[in-house]
C-alpha cells in the first residue's frame, strides 16, 4: 500500500512502535523520504516527534546502505536532536555511526598483511616501522576519545582494548625504530608481530558486536546476490536447484561414484535486452568456483568482433587465444548467433570460430578446464543452435536458461533502486508518470528492460541538474527529489506544433480533416467511457488512403500517427513508409522475413504502404506472401500497430475487394481529392513564404491563369517542384543581369515561372 493510501493515525501509530534499531523500521527509505516531502510541501500534517522518528528512519537506512562517513546522516541526526530530547533510537544511531566510522578507519590500517621478518635488512624494517607509525598516529588523533561515545559496555570494552594495544604497539614501534637508527641489536620482532596480531584479533571481535541489521551481507555468496536481484522468481528457483545438484554430484564423485551422462557446465542463456544475461553468467562463474568446479570466478566476455578475423586462419587463432584466457573460468560469448549470419556460406569466418570452439570444448588440452556460456535473444539463439548441430550437442537442454522480460512493477522497483543508489527518490506522482514512460518505451522485444529503465532514470537526473533553476533556499531533500517536471519529454521527439494544429494548417483537404477530427474525438470519448466503467465500442484504426499523387496522403499519415500517439493508442507515434520493394523478396521464404522486419520497425506507430495494390500480382507472385504475413502480423500486434494502405482510388478499391483478409481489417476510408486552382495557388505561396520569396503582380496573375486553365498532374507536389524550379531560373536571371539586391533576390517574376512551368511540363521555353 502506498504511503498516500494510509491515514495519519496508522502512520503515527507505526512510527511510535519503532523504539530501537534492533527492530526493523516500519517504512522503507523511499517511503520515509516521501513522508518528509509530504510535510515539507504542506500536503500532510505530522507532529515534531513523528517528524523526528521519520528522520531517524532515513538515517537508519542510509547507514545500512552506505557505511562510510555520511554527512547527510549527520544532518538528519542533528535535525532529530532539535525536535526531541535524547530518544533511545537517536542515541543508538549515533553510537552505530561512531562505531562504523571507527571500524572503517581501523580497516584502513594495513595490519592484516603487516609483519617484520628477522631476515629483513634494517632499512626495510625501519621503513615498515615508520610507515605503520604514521598511520597509527593519524588513527589515534581521530579516535583517541571514541570509547566515551559508546553506551554499550561490551562495545566500549572492546574499543578500549584495541586502543590500548595500538598505543602499546606505537610505543614499541618507536623503541624499535630508535634501536635500528642507533644500530642496537636484539630487535623484538616477535613481540611486534604478536602485538599486531592481537589488534587484528580484537578487530575481529569488534565486527561481531554490530547489530544484525547493520552487518554487511557476505557479498561473496552468489546465492545471496542472486536472491537480492529484482524479479526472476523462476530463474532463482532453478539456479538454487542447479547449485544443490552440482554440490550433490561433487559429493558423489568424492565418494567414488561416476556419472557417464554428466550435463557439464556449458550453458545457453537467452533473453531480450536488459534481462540480466551477463549478471547471471557472472553468478554462475561464482557458483562454479565456490563449488570447486572451476579454478577461478573469472568471466572473459567477448562477441563476434573479438573472435571473427578478416583473413583465413585469423578466426581460429583469435578463438584459441580467448579459450586460453578463459581456462579456469568462463568464456562468455554475447550475441553468439551473430557468429553465423543469415545468408553466409559454409566457408564464412564465423563458422571457423564455431568449429574451433567445439574442438576446444572437446579437446584433451582444454576440455573440463573452462566453461562456455552463449548468450543472445531467444528466437535468434534457437535458430542458431538448430543450424549448428555440433555446437548444440555440447549444450544439453537442462543447461538452457531463458530469462523473462521484467514485469512493470519489477521495472519500477529497478527504477527506484537505481535512483536511491544515486541518492535520489521519486515522488509518488513522478513514479506514476515514470510508469507511463516505461509503457511507452515497451513496444517490442527490442525493449531494453532494466537497461532502458536505468537509462531513463539517469536522463531524469541529468534533466533535473541541467535545466532546473536553483535557488539559495533549497534544502537537502530538494537535491534528492525527482518530481514530475524532471520527467518531461524524456523519450518524446516532440514537434513544434501539436498534430491537430498541423492538420488545421494544411491547405484544402476539408473532408479528410473532418474525418481525422471525428476519429480523434471518438477515441477520446471511448477512453473516457472506459475510465467511467462504461462499455466501449471497438476502435478501428487501420485505414485506406486513396487519391492521386501529391494530394497529401503521406503528410496526413504522419499527423494521423501523432494524433493516435497523443490519444495514448500508439506508444511511439512514428511513421514508417514502405513500398513493394521493402516487403517483397525475390525468392521463397524471404518475403515473410522482410515483411516482419518492416512491421517490427513500425511497432508503436503507423506502417504506411504506398501503392499497396502493387503487392498483389497474382497467386504465384511473392507479393501474396507479403499480404498473408501482413494480415498475420496485424492480428498478432493488434494494439501496437496501425497500417495504412495508400494508392490510386480505383486500384485500391479493386485490391481491397479481391482480398477478404484485408477487407475485414480496413474499415476507415479517407479519400484525397485533387487540389483545385485556388488551393494550388495557396500551396505555391506558402512554399514561397517559407523561404522569404514573393511574386510580382504579373507572376501572380500568370500562375492563377495557368492553374485555372490546365489539368495538373502531381497536385501539391507539382506546385512545390514549380517553385523550386522557378527559384533556380530567378538565380540564373539575376546573375546574368548583374542586379543582385536584397529586394531583387526576394522577387520572382512571370518570366521565372513561365520557364519553370515549361520545364516541368516537358516543354521548351
């Protein structure tokens, strides 16, 4: 339950029950930060006592998260002291902070590896003595009175023992140093080493006195690291089982049992981008090493660029070199399917890598001395393994791991963790907005999961620091808060004008404008009905755009995609323009692949297929495969793709009516009429004004007559081309007449347009 969903009575009751750091606080660090944010913004009233408890909760979590000296913890404890007098938890937190600082400083002393040997030369002995003496002096200057700050008698006693021994050791070091300088014999080497070991022993005793809540988890335990990962429930369960299986088999082997069909350590890890393939590979390396199955936990990470050479023999050499580097650990090959690319011959250098790898995995020299993990996207890895049976046989089915995409709530946890690791937190409103950004980014299998979420968080942090005006009165929380304004336009490629404004600015096309506005209104009302719990009418978005060339079909398609994006029906709102050549291949099987690739490119937006009727040229034509694939993909990606088929009116009617599969999916028809003379004149002047050109009176009259008297092929396209051509004739005229001025350079004459008209219509002037 979110903090905002709990009433103040519940919150204050939970705060009052937290009376010692040996209990876990009632709120997480982010929840506590949001409470602070609420009362600072005036959206929640809370007493000073309860404010103090919240400050202590934040300090508690920060001390757990960062056990180095933390000035924010000092600030929080200071604020707490202003609000209430000496609560138990405050004294405990101060004591813990002092302890952590003391222990951190103690850890920096080079005691564990320090020792003097009888055989060392005097200069070497003196150097070691002087260096340790300097560090111990600095330590005592910082910590000589520290035991007075501990309430715990046992803790104070251990600290006192450590300090006494450090003072004693410092005296011994001074005496030993003086003795060496004065050339005296009988240096107490054993006593010095013994005293150092005593301090190390007491330091170990000190580490056991820290409350359990603050003891750092053993970061060397791969299963603990695995369990701390967000999501991956089934993968965690599998790896736990796999760990115990490997441990069991190792114990059997030590007892003398043998297993002929041992699956081995080689693994396939497949998953979409950002699902944790590399992380799991590193954890497997740690597990193999912990169980003694591999000598090290080293992971050598490579891809095609590392392995595939540019000439005969280089690929084999590269592969063997990386195998040698991986001995004792794991060779991790990312995007392994790229070793054998589509359409490559059997002599491809990538195939040489595969053959060399298989040979190394089975050779006497390297077999069982290293493990191979191949990683990549699920479908590509499946096809890659089936195309390479020799390689596939080295990776038995139980050794295949498929990582799922993260769920939305898991991605939000990753976002909050990423923010907190960088000392930021999301307000609840910002987190809800961030969820929308995730959904907008999640279009197809190329979505980067955790990688995309971390990128969005870091971009929000950048935006907060780069664009927000700072004021002198900001407090510590202002530097941590990610608010809704920090998430503006993170993954938008916004246009200068809104799509409906762009539509209104188009010349002509009144019927088309009306249809688009009607559809936009219908979509918005259906969304409102859904929010109100009312039944909704199914929305048909696929459309037919029919009309002659230059009537604005592509322009309106672009606006149409942005309107649907603005309504929330398309996540990206981009336009992908395609024709027959983008979808149809020249041999069996490839048309389906090309069509699917183009559909994937358009997911989250609009796929605009121009001259769509050219796809069908009879049942034996490959275009039929493109149509069938398109229909299948439209069904598969129903809510994530809009298709617009465009072309001449008569041809489009014949094309749709002859394909029942298409006819049932395209309910919206937009007819684009030819432009009238008045509209063509407006388009001409609009294009001229864009580049600061003007017509003289004769040119204006001439163009009006021409548009009235002639049937124009190309519509708006003709008008734009006419202007472009006239501008070139104007430039030629000005240079020849040598009359260049700012006024002359802006004016186009009848002569310029007459020459341009004749050129475009294929006539001589």
